[in-house]
C-alpha cells in the first residue's frame, strides 16, 4: 500500500476548541495545495469515551481504527498543538500512545502548528511534542507555525488573521513538498508500505 493521505490531528478534545478551527484551516490549505492527496482529519473531540479506558491500549474501539489506518498510510502528519498549562494536552499524548508501536509515525514526515493565548504561540508545547515524535522516529519538517494570542488572531467564524493565514499557507506548501520527497521504505527500519 502506498502512502497517499495527509493526516491533520486537531490536538484537543475540548468542545468547540480553537484547535479544531485551526485544523480546519490547515485542511483547507492542504486541499488547495495538494488536491491529489486526500486529507484525514483526526478530531479528538469526536473520539468515543471508551477510547479513554485502560482496556483500549490492548483493544482500541472500532472508531479509532480508521485513524490508525490513516497514520499507517500517511504521506505526512500535520499536528495542531495547543498549549495547555505549559505543555500539550494529555488527550493528544494518549492518542499517540494508542498508535501501533513502532510502526506508526516511523519515517513519516511531520510538522506542527502551535497555538496559545500567550505571546509564544504554543512554542513550549510544540517543542515538547516534537520529542515524542522523534522518539517514534518521525521525520520532522524544519518549520513550524506558532499562533500567539489565538483568541485575537482567529475570527468567530474560525478564520485566521490575514498574516497568519498566509504563514499557514506557506507552511503547508513547504510541508507538502517535503512530504512528497519521502518514499516508502526510504527510511531505515520502516517497512515499505
């Protein structure tokens, strides 16, 4: 199976989150930049509650399986990482913890968009989350986007301010180009898919 999908992870399960709004903006840009690559949106808010029971580590619920399959077949993964209490949300880490190890994310191009109410735009959360992805042997794209004061830079309709929207478009364009350069089996230790 060839990798043929870009996965966008909205890294919060908070109802009505700005994280999901920014993720939808990323999906919009991906559709314009790479119409040949389907986009799979992971909305943690929509995850079933039975995902968060200890037995799910061994037997994830059926609603999780399409997300696992998308990650295993991903040409790239773009994660929207909100900063909660100086780090990334526990629900986001839990989602990653449920992914098959070591297969998931190994050799997959990945990038990040951080967001926060403060002026650093989720920088701490993204830097900490990058360590998790490095451990999983992901290929990190050298650019990220940090949305500071997200409450001021996101309209009630969920649109980013013009300068940030342009920066997101630039990030997506570069990330898609980076992701297209990686071929299945190119990374040592990753089975060809």
